[in-house]
């Protein structure tokens, strides 16, 4: 059986969407890496392309000529497997290959992919292709948040362009009551999911309540102005170290100018929108806010069990759960085995999706994860008790 | 009702045991802090004393004169609450107060405690006293491991004296089979436990097997000599960073001399005992070993559910579980509230007890915790699958 | 008296030469800052322009409208004087202003300068203009060495284009004998010089000899292969720390490939030219080489006293002298006072000029200076004894 | 010819004086290393002993049995020459050997030295013995300043005991005028001096004036209260970084308590003595003060040329000179060659002597040196213009 037309058409759409995200950028924006966790847009463009070249074209297309054999070094994120090299490099130093060369690379790979895909026909390729598209969708979200970081840390605070990031909260605040008992957790369908969502299994949850709405900027502002960042007993010990070391006093992108709170958005600097959910806070901040409010964060199981009772999708929601393997979890063999398992320590799970998440790249069993101090993603707070 | 005689007699015993642990030391050993996680023995002696002075004598004994008002600054571990001070200090700089002064401090506090305890009589004091004794027992274990670190990082490798740390594994290796279903977790008795062991609750566990014996030095040596520390795919990403940065190639205290493996023990440098459990490994190493062996570490719930099926108590056993609050967990109010809750991020749970654990300071629900990179405790590996 | 035509014509030439140096670059090359000491080419272009805008146009041209008031923040190197700002910035994060905007800025300032200069007429302006041109010539040299660093640390090792950097040594090696006695040091003419070359004064020098030729790659290669980087007694204590910490084993840009020594040049990677002077070594390396050769480096006074006896101009030559004020040295008032004086500690003097030095920007009294560990400039070794 | 009685008697006196300096210490004080530049007193005691054992007894006394062969590792400061070792060590971790063992080591070496010295008889030994005594005298000064640092950074601020460190300035302030011309510099006698004071040579100095008195605490206090630590243009670029990074606002050991300035002295915390010379300031502070006062620091040559015109000996006086080799300087061969030469970069020269300098360990040609940021020595300021 050959690869489905839907999948091939998806390939084209996903690849184009990545380029659309970059359309508003100047060439100079593509090469900047202002901090370790943020990658230059050019690197995202190249890396997602290298994925298809390396795992499909090189493996399955006879006589395939790689576009540039240096690129497998430059755009590979799995440095551990590399052989000897003249120079180590940092992603932020890569003025070359140029943006034009990277787009040429994309075009070259896309054309050969589109030409050969209809004739390729095994489950394994279909599987890799699906992973590759999901992988690229993850990088689409990172592209948006990395671009926000790059522009939002430029003293000119340039605008990226129209981007509907801060929608108001429309529902009235309510607490959804959930019963004590067994719940089914994990992905059960026959469509795509990541290895970390498997295996589906049973958990036992005590009685709890979870809020239908996210915490708003207004609520968070009260916490800020009430001295939340000065009260050490609201924070984890590591969280307090983070506050002290960085002299943090508000979410990322908040700026107080002439006594008024503003926040940097992809449309430029704007007055803080009090009705929108608070975002760009890290786990330490989410936890401290919940403590201060007399509540707590939900576990990822509580979140999943209750997710049909509330609207989600505007911010990734920090949970109290650590990112750990589900029962019976097995890393896949080969290079793709590095995808999820090796990060299963010192990370917290986030559930839901954000305004930057790619369409059709979200589901209620999806397990996103970040280190607790990071806040450049669109992250928010849902309370439980 | 007044404080029980048993408790008062316990007070005397626990306080004396702390001093017995230090008996083999030279005065100079008391003041050294070779690394951040290790405290000088003198500090442990003073800090555990300050606890009783501050939380019992100052609060409940009329006209109590503190031994030295500077000590509350020096021996307080809760720096966040301090007022203004001339100088900040590091524990490792404290040549003064002298060892003799610290013993005089202990004597002063102990005598007043023993004199007044029989007359004091409320649940609250009994509660604080019990916490204080458990607190001191925790520091007894730290004293032993910190002394081992201090002497074991001295180039003369001096011996501390007789200490039965490396007992052979006597059982034959077997896998205990456990059924899928609900299990009760957490402390249920009416004797003392820490807040983090409450509340008792139900968990659902999938079918699993757990080994009756700990991993031996012999087994771990095969892993070492098989290149376990060179195979990045056995390690977490953070674990691999740790291996690379510190150029680690074996457990702490192992030394290869003239082609033969030795380990530093509290009795000095000795030939590696192949039949004893491997110890002084961190979570990253425990995980990598389990990966290499084709198995995994148990969760803390799996451990607790099965703990009556195997012998434990020689090493703290790393689990796969992150250190998180149990359902319904509430931090106590006041200074004692800082005891456990603020560490509930980026730490792994260890279960069991070790040769250095104080008598009667262990139970099957006890939740010990450390950051995943630490290995100066007597830590070991039990496998699950 | 109005500003001379020569000076105005110089202005145009110097400004154009800066842009010629950047002509071979891709836009992406302009924004990269791979290490702290290297500035992005875009920053050099903006900063040299800001100098004329700030110190001439803003001060002396009525109704002058600054091109963009944010630029005085972005392109000012004197951060200490800044007022409050929303964000601090690193030069390497500046994707905006774009390259095109920076060139527009240059054009705007140049046109207004050229239009108004003929009518402006005071010594002070002429003085600032002259400093501004010399300042820009210094940045021209930095542009070349920073571009070399940026491209030479890109794993693709791209070529900048034709650049005659490695000329052979043509003279036969000889030692020039110099007599004991008083010598006149410092700038005495009525043309431009920096404040640090004043005041002219007398020094007393003991008898010495100085070599007419620079140390060649061939000579330095013997040192490298003779284990020069492994012999701690050839090095200063700080130099040895530098060797150990960075695992240095050869000059910057040397690469051993398949057993053969190559060096990266602005024309790309080439076989090491044995007859060319060794370059891109720091003071520690220059000193260690001299120790190994049984000689020493000259002082800056020995160099200046003897400079007419040998050819110089291919590499900046490390001297044994620390960068210190001459007798009677006074920092100029105002912002220009920060130019030289504040660096007069922990820096070594280099004398001569290099292939990257701008035409007419060299003289025998010129005092260049860098910290002893830096080696991205065209630096070389002349021996004395 | 055999070793002179004077030298042998000197040996005994110097060795005893070292122990007298330590007499007021508690055992616990001997092992502390609160910062990298400060060594534990125990290490000084052992290291100065190891010097005689290694360079005299081991070399020249037949059948000499080293006291403990581990000690050559522990008490050797020349780590570069060491062979393989089980463990690296930090001086601050050395609880063992104990203080008693170190004193036993001293006694053992001293007795054998005193027994054999009369029979030993060559210039080389006399030379090494003299160096060893001068070496020990240097460590005597370090012992005093290191003890001050250890006790002065203990939050209890304990007193060391009677030590006459802060004598009032008795002379009236005057400027000594010095003529332009040639001056002889360097040591010319036939008694002991360090290699760095040789060779005597001629320098040419421009006309200058130098103050007869040191800068007082009173004068420096005006600078402090006048905002001297907030005015960046008074400081070197590196000095300003030091101010900012450490938030320095006054000399080391000054403490403002209840609005009044105190300083920690070896006799404990005392009200700041306004008539005593300011001390414990680094080169950056000395330079900034001189800038603020409209003067400058003298060069080491100016200092030496004028030294008979003023009283000196209370503080080491920062000069403007970098620590560089004199003309014709040659490092001695062998291990003693590491003594001075390898530090001749990034250090400033101090001239004079301090209250902590050992008797007969000072002369007008003596070149002391420290890195410009250090201030735990008794360092002060003499102005020139």
C-alpha cells in the first residue's frame, strides 16, 4: 500500500506553514540566538528539513544526493553521535549557510520528497513521515516563541505583525467537582501520538475540584502588587533562588513604564490586557501564585480526567506532575529513541495547547514538558483544590 | 498530661548518640566544608541544639537565657528569615565558635531541657520534641556521610574507625511478582511520621516485578568495565552532561590503583567488596545501570506496595518517582513548614534506609529525597520490570 | 578658518573604505557576535556613524534631527553614562536595526556632514573630526579581524575573498645592536596622535639587541612540535592556566588535518605558510616562545628606539611593556576622556602595525594594547636579547 | 667554610617567630580557607617546613628519612611538577594532618636542621638556607593577614589579641620635590635580595613631587562619603567592573553600624581611627582615590628614588608600575626559578613594608606585588604629582 494522498498533501501544507511563519522576518532576524534555549529561525528551518532528508531520502531514495554534506553536522540536534570535526559550533554563530541557501535546501528536499513519496510504500516510511510532520509542527510553535524572544529582547521592541495571542477570558469562573475513583489515562486511538502518551493505563484519583477558567492578568497583577515576589514562603527553595538571582518581579515581557503595566506582544508593546490569561510565567511562578491564592496546581492526571469540563487551548498549563514514563514505557530504538525518554528527569508536565500551537497538533493526552524555570513559551495557570 | 518518660529518655539517648558519632574525630575535622552539600560536623552539633533551644526553651521556659545570641544566626539553617547582619557567612568558615564551645552549648541546652521537660506538658511541646529528635536523627545520618566525605576527600585517606558499612548480599536473586490493582500508600499509624508521608491514599498500579536483592558491586563493575559511562544512550540528557562535565567513570569513592579496584570506606581504603551492594551512586547512574541491564527502577509506590516481600535497610534505594506532594498535602504553618514542602521540585524519592540511618528512624512509608546528581549518601539500586 | 578640503576629502575616503571592507559580506554576517571581544560588523558601522552624529552634528549643526533617537543607545559604547532603559541589550542580539537601515543611517549622516563641514570652522570641530576618522580607522582594523573571527569560527570555513595577509619574510635574520643611553620617546610632531603617545620624554635604556625579522611560522612550528605547550616552566603562571583551561596547542586558526598543518585565512583554509610570520598568538604564547628560544620580548621603548633599523608593519608586535601612562599624562575631559586612560591596567603594549591596519594609521610612536590572553588580532613576535 | 653561626641562630629565631604568630589561635582556626587567596595557617606552617626538608635535608643530609612522604604532596605549592595522585586536594579541606602532627613535623625538621647545619658547608646551602628564611618571613606576613581574614570574616568577629596595626600619622603633610634626571635603581649590596631586585640599573625620571605622609582614613572617608564609589570616571574600566560586581562601597573591614564607621582590627571591631593611614584597599581604589584627589600614584622608580625623604613601613604602598623584569633579569634554574618570574604579568608593584612585615625583611629596593583587585594585605596610598 502506498502513502496516502492525505499524508502527502499534509506534507506540503506543514512545510508551507513553517515558511509562512517566517515570512514577516528580516534576514538578520534568522541568525540570532539571544539565549541558550532559543534557536535561530534559520536553524529551525534547516533542522526540520534535515529530518526528512536524513530519515527518508537518505534511507529510501536510491542514488539520492545530499544537498550539502556539511548540513548534517550543522542541522543535526543530536550532537552526541557526531564523529570528529574541525570545529565545534554554536547555533548562534551560523551566519552561513545564508537564509537563501537554507530556503534552497528546503526547496530541494521538498521537491524530491514530493516526487518520490507517491511511489514509496511501507508502514515504516509512513510512520517516519508522520513523526517528521509532528516534529515540524513542534518546531513551528518554537519558531513563534523564539521569534517573540528575539524581537522582544531587542531594545527597539519591533513588531512581528498581526498575531491574535491575547484573547479575553469569556466564561464565568467556576469550580468543576470531580469524584474519587479510577480514571483511564493515555492515548487510545489509532491515529498518531507520541511514545510518551502510551501506554494507556488506569490511575486512582482522590476527590478534587478544578477551575474552568485560566488565571487572568488581573488576578496575577494583584499577586505581583501584593508582594508575591518578595514572600519567600510562597516559593520552592529553587524557585526562591531563581527569584533572587534574576531579581524577577513580574512575568516575562511585562514592563512597567511611567507607572503603568505594559506587555510586549508579537504586535509590539501594548497596555497589559487585564482580561487575558496571564502567560509567560514559569512553574515556580505558577506554584507560588497558587500557594498565595490558597489553592494548588492540578496533576496531569487530574487535568486529563477533567479536560472535557472546561475549555483549553490558549496557554500551556503547568501541572504539578513531573515528566515521568508511563507504566510499560519503552524508548524506541535508533536515533528517534532520543526523542522523549532522555528528558524524563527534572521537567514538569504541561497540558493543553497554546495560541502558538499548530492546528491539529493538540489532543487531551498530549504531554508537553519544560524545565521549571523556563517561561518563554505561552504558559499559563489553571488552579485546582 | 506531662511529657512521657520514654520521650525524655529518648531525648537523652538521641543527644548522646550524636556525640558518639563524633567521638573518633579530631578537632580539625569538625570545621571543614569541602563542598556545598556537606556541612561541617560542628555545624550539625550546633544546629540540632539550636533547634531545641529555639523551638522549646525560648518559647516555653520562662526567663530562659540563650547560651549565646549570635548562635541563632550561625546555627540557623533558615537564612531567609534573618534580619540585618554585619556579615554573611559560609558554614565552612566557622573556626569559631570552637568545638569546645559547641559542646558546652550542647551541655547547657541538654541540662536545661532535662531539668524542665518533666514539668512541661502540652501536646504541642511533645510534638516539637518528637520532631526535634527525628530531625537530629536525620542529622546523625548526614554526620556519618559528611564525615565520610571529609575524610574520603583528604589525600591521606584517613580511617574514621570501625563501621560495618559493606555487608554481603546473602539472598539468592529472585523477582517478586506483584499484581495489577489498587494499593494503599502512606502512613496510617498513630506514631510519628513526617508530613510528606500523609495523607494515606489509594493508588492504582499495573502488574510488575521487583528484585529481592540490591545490585551488587560485582554487577555494577561489569557495567563500568563494559563502557557504561561512555554510552550516551543509556543516560538521561542531564545525566550525560553530568558524566561529561565531571569525567565520571565509576561510583564515588572507587579508586583504581595498579589495575585493581578499591573503595574508600570509613575504615580506610579497601579492596572493592564484590558481594556488597553498590553504593554512592546517583540517580543518573542508577537509571543508566537499569537501562543497560534491560530493566528499570521501581516507582515509590511499587516499592512501598512490595516492601514486605524483600529485605531492605542497607542502602537508600533510588526510585523513578519525583518527590511530589501526596493528595491533600498541606505545609504546616510557621518555621517548621519549611521542612519538606519547599523541596518538592527537581528531587527524586529514595526509599528504605541505609547502614547510616539511625535506629528506629526507618519505616516503609518513609520518603527520603535528594537531587538526582548527588551521591555522597549510602545510595543503591533495586531493579523492577 | 574653515575645515580644510583635505580633511573633508579624508572624511569621504575613510567612510567609504569602511563600507568597502564590508562589501563581500552577506547580510547574515553582519549580526553575529560569536564571542565577547568580537563585535558584529553592523555594530561597527553604526557606532562609527553615531560618533560623528553625536559629537559633531548634534553639537554644532543647528536644528539637526537625529536619524533615530534609539540609535544613540544601541550604538553607544559608553554604557556607563546611560539613563534608564526598558531593556539592556547585547550587541549580538541586534537583528534590528537591519543592515539596510544601518546603511541608510550612514548615508544620512554622511550627506549632512559633507553638506555642513565646509561651513563649520573651529579648531575644536577639526580636532573631533580628526579623532573621529582615526577612531573609524581603528574600527576598520577591528572589522577585518572580527570578520575573520566570525567566518573562521563557522564550521563551513567560508572565504571572505582576496586579502593579502601572509607575506613571506624576505630579509635574512640579523640582530641589531643598540647602545646603552638616553633615548627620546613619544610623539613630537604637529599632526594627529593619541593622548597616550604624549608627552614626549626621555628614557634610559641598557644595551640590547633586537632582531630585524619577525618569528616565522616555521620557527613557531618547531616550538609547537617540540612540546612548547606542554612545558609549564616556559609560561607565566596565568599563561599556563590559560593553556590548561582551553587546552591550547597551537595558534588560533591553525588546524591539523590528516597530519598536516593548515591555517584559516581570509581566503579560506590553506596549507600553513612556513615563510610567513607567525600570527594570531597572544602575549602568553609570545613570551613562552621567547623563553624557549633563549631570548625575550623587547620593551616598547627598546622597540621605538630601534624601529628605524628594521621593517615593520605586518603584525602587531607584543612587547614586554605594560600599558601605562607616560609621565605627565592627563585624561582629556568629557566623554572622549574615556578613550584610552581607563584601560591602563592589565594590558600589554603592542607596537608596529598589521596587514589589517588602515593606510596612514600607523606611526612609530603608536601604542596599541590588548589583554595578554587575546589573539584574534594579527599579532606576532619580534625577539630581543 | 661552614655556615655562619649568625645564620644558624637566625634559623632558630625565624622558625620560632612563625610559631609565636600562631600562638593565639585555636586549633580550629588552623584549617580554614575562606577564600582562594588565603591559605590555612596549618598549610603555612607545613609549607615553610617542607621547604627546608625538600631543598636542604633531602638533598644534603645522608640517609635522611622524610617525616611523612605524603607531606611533599600536601605542602608543596608547585603543583605543576607533581606526578600521579589518587586525589587532588584543596588546601581548605585538610583537616588532616592535624595541627599537632604539623607541629611535630616542624620539630622533627628543626632538630635535624640544627643538628646538621654546623657541619654543612657550601655556598649553595647557605644560599638556599637564606632563601628559605626569607621565604618563611614572607609567609609570616601572610599568616598575619590570612588570620585577619579568617577571623574578620567570622560573624563573631573574634579578636586575635594585641597587635599594634593602626598607628597615627605624626608628620605634617608635605610634598617632597624631586629633580628630573638619571637615578640608580635596584639592589647593590652584598647581602640577600630577591632576583627581581637585580640587576641594578639606571632610569631617567621626569620632575615630580611625592607626599611625605600616607593617605589617612579621614581623607579616604571624605572620598567614600563624597560618592567616590559611584563615580565611574574615577575608575579604570576593570576597577569599575570590580566595584559593580561586588557592590563595594568602602575598604575591606570597614563596617557602618548605626550610622558610625568601624573597622575590624586584629584586636576586634573598633571605631574607625581617623588619624591612621587608610589600609586594606586595592590598586583600583588607590588609583580612583588619587584621581579624585587630583593627583596620581608614584611609579616604583619615583618611590625608590625618593624613599629617604619620607618615613615608610606602615603599609605596602601601591605604585603605578606593573611588575616587570628589570633589564637583564634571568630566572634562576630549577624549582626556585618559579619563585618570582612566572608572576610578571597583570600584577602591580607595591613598595615599602607594613606593620605585618617581619623584622629585617624590608629594604628600599624590595618589590612586593599583587593583582590589582586584592586587598587583604595591609596596603595603603602615597600620592605623587
